[in-house]
C-alpha cells in the first residue's frame, strides 16, 4: 500500500487554551504549533472556530513518494473531483463533508515494541513468583501515535467513495447503513465514516501500549474530572481493540486504544458485514446515548451550511 499512515489532524475548537490543556493532560506533548505523540511526531493542531470542527488541513495522510500523489490525483479526476498539488503534498476536498485531506510524502512510522507482557492463565503460569509489572508503572501515559479519526457524513456512501476510489483507502469491515471502517495502513482502520444528520468530528483515537495503559490513562484523566468519562472500558468487535472514550472541553471524544487488528496481507483478510449493536462492542458497558448522538448535535446541525458540512 503506497499510503501508510495518518500524519496529522487539525481541529477547530471554540476554547483553544482549555482544549490544549486537556490534550496535554491526555499525554500529548506541546510543540508550539501543535501536539506530538511519542512515535508519530506532531499529529494534532488546534485552531479557533465558533464551533468544534475539522478545519482547513483537516486530515493528513502519508504516502511513499511523488508518484503516489500522481495516482491519487488521477483517481480523484476519474470521480470528477479536483485536487491541488503543492510540492510534495496533494490537497483534496470531500464534496459532502467539506473535509480537507492532504496526502503528502512522509516517512513510514517506525515503532519500537514495548517490553512483552506475560499473563498468567489457567494451566500456564507465565509470570510466576512476581507481581504484574503494570501495577508499579508510575510514568504518565503517553500515546504512541494517532490511530484513527471518526466523523459523520450526510452521505456516507459518497464520502466512502472519496476515500476508497479517490484516495486509495481500503475497506476493512462495514456496518450497513451506519459506518464503513477504512484503512490507509496495516491498522484495521484509520478513518471511519458514519451516516449522520450533519457532518461533524466524532472522535480521535490514540494508540497506547496495552490495556493497562488504556486503564491508567483514563483513570488519570478522570481524577477530579468525572465529567470527562464517556464510555469504557471495553473491547470493540470491529477492530477488536480495547477502548476507553473521554470527552474534551470542546465536545469531541478522544479514545485511548490498544491491541487493534492489523492487516498485513490484504488477500488473507475477509471484510465482514456486521449489523446492530454488535458492530460497536464485544464486551463492556453499553454505549451511552451521548456517544451515539453527541449532545451538541442540534447546534451543529443549525450551524451547518452547504459546502462546509459542519466539518
């Protein structure tokens, strides 16, 4: 796959300073221009807007070389969609949501794996005579990379075509009439587009080492701020990852995740069509109504206008 990762997301929020403090506590490192992850470099930028939304640069996607940008431009042209080339970056816009996507030549992500974790299981004492190392972890949780972005579209099928037929994403799994899980890397999904009455940013998702880091990160974020809790701890069915969702001051959800499905051979992976609540989670508490329909959805619908889509 010539596309290989998400490089960055740019988000508009009405309360930049307050939201910036949240993501610093979340474990991202302020860079001056934005926030970086441990492995992915600068992957989040906040800008001011009257309401929360994806702005201008929107979502960045990494490609291997300039020839990949030419192929994307040709694919978009076959859909009668324009693009703009600026050096080693190709700018394109989804006509439904107004989301700007920048495909740029970028180095592939190289990640050093964490120390292996041994689990005791029935009949297999792999961690004998010692306590689980995770209980003595003291360092703050720091996300390793931006894993995926989820947003709503008033025409999910058309936005999916923009990403698949236009940009070159691949479909991993689908929930008919609700969402499509698409990848530009070996991760199960990097973009999820869901059918919605208005286009809006639903959540960003940030990889941590393991389920203990999911729990530790969320627990730290909730100390003194119980209002941040949204949904978790649980394990998704589609993607298989452990999750815990929190709410930032602007109303966007942010997810700690670990252990997502990885698709190294496209020919081996068989996409599934999954319907109903099972598409959301395999186990855990049921999702709250605010996760399925964010509380400010009516305000976002009022603010939406043609060509911008509220994103």
